[in-house]
């Protein structure tokens, strides 16, 4: 059993890893918001580009859309029936 498998299978360790990951995400968003408040953009193309945290929200939503569309393509187009290739 590898080190990573041990970490994931233990619920206490997995909870710590999960909390650390969420804390990291919150820290990234906080740093982005702080950077935008400290150094505002001089020439935004659109008004929403001045919103604090816009880049993080946009990136997260983009990833969610990519995952949902990929799942849809996989189910609707790529997957075949179990007996597709015959017996």
C-alpha cells in the first residue's frame, strides 16, 4: 500500500487533507481579492473585471462547465452499450 493510499483511506487524515485543500483555496481567493483592492486595474475592458475575486469565480465556473460538458459528451456520444461489440 502506497503512502497516498494510507492517507486517503484513514478518515482522520483524509479530513485533514481536505480541510488543508479548502484552506488553500480560500487563501488563494483572499490573496486575489487583496491584490485587486491594493492594485486596482487601470484599464479594465468590462465593468465586472473590477470586481474583487472575479478571476477566481470565473476560473471555478469555467472548470465546472468543462467537467459537465465532458460528462455529457461521454454519456451521450462516447459510451456504448455493454453488448455493443457482441458476445
